[in-house]
């Protein structure tokens, strides 16, 4: 077991979705955090307008509030900052909790101070340091402006989840997520007893009490448990497939061209062969606390999850190198494996059982994916027809790639194997959008391909609409080009028969 730092945020959002779905996503947070009623209700550059922030804003890092209340505050370090040119601070301006790992975490319920007011007489006051501290923190951006990494947002999310169900967050996490998924080496609190723990020498952070900050950065897990959790997300073990797809989407972009932010995913975009190939999205979450650095990577494209965990004084540098080495090797291997398996299942030639129609279609594979290599309908080369149509529109088509749609149907003909299934595909017409001058284009025409899906149509059915019939073993035996109102059956199913496929071998790991 390691500490996983901010990967804890994934478990916090997942707990919210498993228990309450999207029902409260757009609710104002003031509905569940009564302390915020005492904030300054005259918003300014120095005060957060809490009434404009929703639960979804917190989860997607779009609340605009600051990163922390006090953690990392330089005023808590025993250093003569005035000698460095900083102004002296009054005691009220120095956080008394949570400023660094050696200080107690800030408690939501406050600290009771006993003030001597007369001989043998004391009065008690409840000093809500954390809440008052938040009120003193200025907003960073207006809500929904741009993502700002905020630990405070996920601490608040922990409070909100507790308020919605009336159950402590740690208990809800255990009963609704960790126990049902059998994540026996994942823990909200410091593991009790003895176990296989990784604890570096020195101030490792293993025993650091994160208190109410645990929903944002305080949990523990093992590499196997974390990877299993990622697979369970992909398999929609608790959320429905639709809810999983809805969750695994970007909410905003960052200043980096290849990094978007979800809830709370850190979404990296790369190519399937690293330097070229199709676009691949990696849904990741990194975590760091003390001497621990960790990374969870989930790929919907390949249906895999992986975790990398490091501990030690150089763990930050190590995980940066290790993750790059692993992904540089793994992604092309997974891509080639995916291409091989897809072609093994679907590649081949399909023909109409009525030979007089002279209708056939050949599916092959190249590095772009499953390709409609040849399409004859009633003796006419229909790919040539598509090419001619595309040329008239000024954008000649070079590839017709089949893409799965997540739409699946039961068999629709009597006598068909009841264990068979029908899966909908759409043909993506990849076009040559390269600039003959070699100049980089800002308005890249390939980015417009998504607007041409489901067009053109013929009799209210689009040219790109296909349904593939699979048997119980997952091998395709028929394909419907729906625009032709016909079903073609496989007559040649050797995956490696296509000359375009000969360079893609069955990859190993």
C-alpha cells in the first residue's frame, strides 16, 4: 500500500455518482454548506461569490476558488521572511492549522478558545478558523472561466456528499464503493495493524493526518487495487454504461494543447503510434503527498487501466520518467493488438446470397483502423461513386473507416442464433486535408470530419450506416450496408488476407 494523494479525488466524485448520480450536479453549494451563508454577500475581487458555484463546478475544477486555505502557506515556516523583503504579518494573518504537514489539519467545526474575562471567570468562543479562512481567500477566476486546481473544492465536496445523505463521507465510501468492489487494500484512514506498506525513511507523509482533506488527497491504496478500480470503472461495475461515458468526458481545456480537464480527470491526448496515427485519449489522475507520487491511467480506446506508484525522496522525478517509458511502449502495443483483434473478428469479404445482385463488400485493416476496401453494389463500384461525390464537394475521400458506436441490438431474424448480436458502425470518410505548401493550418480541415457523420442520405438512411452481425464467439458473419437495404454474408474471413494488413502481426506483450 502507498498513499495516493490527489487520486483520492476520483474516489470522491465516484462516491457522489454511485450514490446520487447527476441529480445534484447543478445545485448551488450553499444549499449544503450553511457556513457559507455568513460570507460577504457583496462579491468583489477579494471575496468569492459562493452563490454562483455548483457541485459540478467543484468536481470539474471550474469553481474558480483557490487551491488551498492554508496548506503551503509560507508564513508557517520558521524563516525570517521580512529579511527577504516581505512585510510583517499580524498574528491574525498567520494560519494556525493545516499550514504544513507538521501542523494539525483544519477542523470544520472550529476550535474552542477560552478567554479570561474576569477573575475566576472564562467565556468560550467557537472560532471557525477554516471557514473564516476561506472567506479571506480571494477568488482566482469567476466560475466556469477556466480550470483551477483546487484541493479546497474537493474538501467541500466531501462535506456536501455527507450533507446530501446524512452519512459520514468515509462510511459512505466504504459501504458503497470499497466494499462492493472488493478494494481490500484501499483505505480512507491510516491502515491499522500490519501489512505490506511502503514507507520511505524520513518524513515520508505516511502518518500525516489529513483530516477533512482526505477526500481531496489523503487516501491509501495498492497498485493492484488502483488498477482494478480503473477496470471496474471501464466495465461499468456500479455506474451504468451511459453514466460512465457521461463521466469520462472533458469539462474544459487548459493552456496545454494536449491536456483537458474532466471531473476530475486530467485528460491527455496523444497519437496511437505516439508520433502519428489516430488520436488517443488517456483519462488520468495524478497524486502527490509527502514522498509519494502516483498515477492512474484509464484508456477507453483500449479498455485498459494501469497504475504507477512511487515512494521516496526522488519519487516525483521517478514517476515522470517511468510513466513516459511505460506509455511510449504500451500505447503502440495496445494499438496493434486492438487492430489485430478487430480484424481477426471482422475482416473479410461479404457477399449477397443472391448472386444475381453482384453485391459484395471487403473489410480490411490498415494503421487507420477497419477499412471498407472494396464495395460493389449491383455491379457498380460504390466506393468510386462516393469518391466522385466527394470530389464534387471539393474534399476527395481517401479512406472509409468503420467506427463502433456503442449501439447494440439483439438478432432480428427468426432462426438466428439467440446468442448472436448486432452492432452498429458508422463509416468515417477520412479526407486528404494536407496543405500542398506544407504550411501548418490553423483551420485544420480534418477537424471538420465530425460534422459529416450521418450524411449524405438516400431514402432517409445515410451512406455511412452499417450493422455488423456477430456470432456467440464474437466473429462477424454478416454485414448490413443499410442504405442498400441488403444483408451481405461473409465468404472469406481470413484476417490476414488483405495486403494492407500484412505489416500488422499478432502482437505480444
